[in-house]
C-alpha cells in the first residue's frame, strides 16, 4: 500500500495494551511493540501524515483487526453512480429513490418487471436513468447489465427495498482513499414498522442482512465474513466481470470472497445505516432464510473450505462433549489442564498466566454455543426423538443456549421465550435450505464440520511448533524501517520503529461463525485422534 495524503486509525474497543504488548483482533492476537512502535501508533491515532514505515505498521494493525481506519468525510461526493436493480415493487422503489441525495447519478435497472410502466414512471419522476431488461434473470444479472454503461470510479449498489439517508455516501467514500479497498458496506437494519409485533422486534435485532454494530474488515472466517449487496459501494476496476449470474442467491457473498482472494480489502462500517424493508409475516421471513440457505452448497463448491458449518477446535469441544456425556469431573480436569498449558505459553510471551484460565473458559463456552447452533440448524427435528428415547435434557439445554446467549448480548425488545422460539425457527429454516441446496448440488461440504487441527511443519522444532495453537497459532516477525530523507542525504537512513511482533491466534475461542459439532461420541473420537497425532501439549 502506498502512502496516502492522510491516514488516521483508531484502536478497536477490544484492544488492550499491557507493557510492550498489544492484544486484540479476532481471532485474538498478541503483538509485541517497541517504544518507537507505540510512538508510530500514537501518530496514526492523531492522523499525522504517514511515512512508509508507519503505513506498513497501519497495514498490519488493520489486517489484524486491532485498529480501524477513520475515513475523511468529503464535502461533496463525486465519481459515484448509484445502481438500483428492481423487479416490480414501484412503491418501494419510490421510497428508495426519494431517500437519495443529489450527490450521485442514479441508474435503475428494471429486471423484467410486469409493471414496467409503474417502474418507468418512478424512475422518470426522480430523474434516474432507466435500463430495461426483457426478462427477469435475478439481481446478479441486473447489476451486471449496468456495468457496461458506467464510467465513474465507484459504484454504489442499492436494493429497491432499502432507504438510505441523504448523506450515506459521505460516510463511505472516504474509505477509498486506501487504494487497496475494493468495497465498503454500511449497516443494513430493519426499517421501522407501525405494528411493532414480536416478529418485527425480532427482525429489528436479528435481520440476516444486519452484520452488527462492530466495525471490521470483511474476510472469510472473520468477525464479519461477508456483507450483502443490499447496500454496497464498490471500486469499478475491482469488479472485473462483475457478479456470477449463475447464482440466484449468494452472489454478494461470492463477490466479496473473490475480492478478498484477489488481495483487495473490504470494509464494514456500521456508523452508516441504511434501512431495509423486512418481510411482514413469519412464513415469508422463514422462506427468505430458506432461500438464503440454498446458496450455501454452490458457494462451498466455488470457495472450498470457506463455508464449513462448524469449525471444531479439539480441546474446548472435547470439554463440551464430556459435559454432554455426563462426565463433569473429566471435563473439569481437562479444562484445568489445558488452562495451565495455555497459561505457560502466555507467560513466555510476557502475559499474565491467569489469562489462560479466562481464555480457555471463554473458548469452551463459545464451543458449547457453537455445538448448540449446529444442532439447531441441521438436527433440530432429532432432538425430540432423542429426548423421547431417554436422552438427557442436556441436549435440549445446549440447543437453547445459542438463542439465550444472543438474547443476553443483543437485549432485544422481546422476552427470552419468544426470542428463543423465533431464533430456533430462523436457524432451522436456514439449515433446511442448506440441506436442500446440498441435495441439488450433490455435495455435503456445507454440512460437514471441520476440525481445526494444526498443520505439521517438519522444519519446526517441537518447542517452536507448540507455539501454533489449533490451526493457526503462529509467530509473526515484524521489522519496519523508515527511510529518512533519502534525497537530501543521498542514502537511506533507516530507523527501526518497532521490533518483533509475536502473533497468537486463538481460533478456539474466537470463532467468527460459532463453531459447533454433531454428537458427543463423534466429538470425543475427533479429539482423541487429534491428541494421538500430537504427542505434545497444545494450546487451546
């Protein structure tokens, strides 16, 4: 990344400094920073004009999720075209176009509407350019139809059932000062409704298009693994051929992951909010979730390994399996043992040993939540059968845990009983869609959990190898040097501003998609296999 005219960052609210270490990001990382490195971070927080070395440090912090950019807000937005694909729905299109400001040109793509005259009248009333397609081939094809007619550097895709604020682009286009940013998405939240029933309050807190309130870099397996194109600003030259028109659903996920694979950055900025019209009844809401689920199989084929329904880290998942099997003493012994091992490794990094207990406990809790979510999505009808045949109520508790966990974190305007019922129905509808898509595509990839066992490295010594936890404990050596006035001095006067940074990635405790499992006996077998291969203690 080349130096920009201005570069300002802010540390993530979850980042913690202790001595010469900086902890944060997801998955969790621990970076060792020198005094000069801290001075560079302070300059980045103040927005001081960066040098080459400071930009390199900013890159590392941004990629780790420890810091986020503070984009500038231009007084006038230029070089942007707004593309609104629509299939009928002229009333919603009218509300959408009425919410736009006059900063950018607007292009409406009519994707084979039956009410073409109504769509054309709305577009004409708001001064939007109209592109008409003779037949409906889906949103991917409609968006691609606009690409050949756009000459601006940026394209803002906006669904016709969305209503942005008049200044929504001002808060997003500043991210493109970073030449590596390909796309930026705002937060898409459910729009206000007059009745305010239980379903409306549920969707207001758990819409599938709402990526949450936490700013993040978008990447597969990250805190935010994708963003919808319901509202998305994209750099034109990064789009290439555009969307995959073979995908009726999930074309936005496919695009984002292709951008990430090509080395681009994609950002999620929840400080900008776009309202979205949600379904008015339970049946259409569950049908939408089912349709979204059907795209999982096609995405798994296009992006192998990125759409596993659960990523199992052996030790925390084994503790959960022992609890489900009714062996709390064995679970407590294993948790204590692994917490001690974890604490020793943290002490080698100059961190408090007691953190090992807390981090492993958090990992185990999230594994329990993950197991419950997996069961709710893919095996919920089997739970009553299991209980009827004398199964323990612990299985019912583990299935209800994810819904109650979300209720506690989100604090929606809905009681926990109705919230849990709607959450289970929502997850089960999505899981049914995944099952159906897998059958049609003839693949089991989106149904099979993945064990996050670490890859072996024959070049590593045993003690060095132990520093790799699960699949991605690794050590990152970071040395940044700054060339000071090479033109004036005639030679490079390099100044080291930060020393070695050790990166500790705890995937066991910080899943982006809440890893889970199938049944206790299978989890025990998986963990035993992993332990037999290791011969050495692992971090959790």
